[in-house]
């Protein structure tokens, strides 16, 4: 894992300033309002300014406390050097805070004493000695708040990293499954070409080789994309059907019913080809006279429905218990990776005869790019 992705960000000054300004306002409000209600005389603007400025040493020391807490976390087995550093820091801040507080008292004199309060050591030393516990509590409070916030940030970074790795894994799985299609499809196509050559159908074999070349070239161009538009998918299907028409001359009829408004819909690449291949293999190829295949698309309630139907023999009664072929099994796995449980893939016997394959997906439209 990249170290830069997991390193905690440095403390942000604007947030620290905002927090300590809020602390100063709360302190000033809770001090001045009760004193005014009790009729205690003070120079209120000076007292307000003093109570706002008195927290400046803690505000300036907060980034150092945060860095020290992250380097020597008290929640872990901190080395003696770490504890010495924490003790020295809280002591230095206590000394600075009380010295600053005493200096503000002398300079601003909010109580209007004459002469000014003092001397300095008389104000500073008692405040430091009696404030040890409050300094420790405030120091621990800053460390605790930073620990909670940093833990949340670390968890968010880990979740982002996990999501990124999961996305990479899904892409690798989809790529592997897509690569599985090509040898399977290529084997079937080459087997069909060899059959044409044995039957002395050289012209058909050449046409099939050309169509196969075009299909593989188009698939290679989009090999890194898990999804394409339905219009592009239909183009791949046309190239595939050119191969099959050379294999079944005069025996294969294709009907496409794709509404224009769905041509920009996003679909997994090569989703129609295995459905049509399955229809040809188990439907058309088993009939001497051939048959017809209807490919259609529709949408409703935010879902895209793709259908491939043939007029071949119906599914056997025990077809659900049989192992499906590579094409459909591969397609189902790809859909599970991409959509989880938000899809449907089913085979149905049609009432009018034949078999229908249906795929139902969430409808996502591809917006045209400005360069197009």
C-alpha cells in the first residue's frame, strides 16, 4: 500500500483557530454574563479581550501537541522518550499559558485596580502551581479529540483504498472473463471455418474469416471497457451474425427491435453475443430448415430488458439441473460482478414455441461526449 495514501494529513491552522476562538467566546460569555448579573464592576471590553487572548498559547501549541501525539501515541506502548516529550510539552504550555495570563492581567487590568495588579511573579507562580491538573486535562482532551478525528480519517482512507482495490479486482475479474469468451468464440468460429473448407465452400470460408477478423478487431479496440453503448453492442452483434450467416447460408433469419432512445444505454460488452450464440447452438443449428431469432430491447421503471428469442425446440424439463455452457455461465458471473443482485438472467419456453433468453439490468444512459 502506498505510504502517501495512508499518512495522516497535517493539522489545519484554520480549524485550530476556529476551535480556540470558540473556546474564547464561550469562556468570555460564561464569565462576563454572571459577573454583570451579580453587579461586579469590571472594564468589560478589556475583560472580554483578555478572555479571548488568554487561550493564544494553547492555540499556538495545538499543532505541536497533535504532531507529538501522532509520533508518540499515549494509547500504545510509548517509549520513555515519548512520555518525557509529553511531560515537557504540557509543562512548557502550562508555564507559557500562566505567564501570558499574568502579563495580560497586568497590561489590560480589566478590574480597574490602581495601581495595576502585580508583581508578575506573584500572579504567575500560583496560577502555574494550582493549574497543573487543568493543564493535564486540557492536554489529554486535545490528544483525545485528535485521536478520534484522525481515526475517522484513517478509517475513511482505508475504506477508499479498499474500494479502489475492490474496483481493481472487479476489473481484473471482468477482464479475465472477457478473455475467456475470446478463445471459446474463436474455437467455435475456426471449427466452423474448417467445416466450410472441408465442404469445399471456399467463398463462404473467406467471408467468415473476414467477418471474424472484423469482429476481433472491434472487440480488441474496446477490450479495456467493461461497458459499451447498446448501439456499439448491436454493431458487434452484426459482425458476429455475418460469421454465422456464412455458416448457415439461407437458414438464419434475424430481427432486431431496438428503440432509438435506448441506443445510448450502457450494457456490458458482449452481452448479446453469447445469448445469440446459445440460441443458434441449441435452436437454429438443430433444425434442417434453420429458423429465426428476434433480438429486442425495452425499458420500464428504470430497468433495461434485453431479449433474444428463437423458434427452435423448447427447453427440456430438466434443463435447470443441467450445467449451462461457457457462454451463459460466463455472462452470469460478469453480471454478478457488475450489478450484484440487481439483475435477472433467465431462459423461458415461449408459448408460441421456441426459447427466450431475458436479461434485466438497471438502465444507465451514456451521455455523448463533447468531442463526438
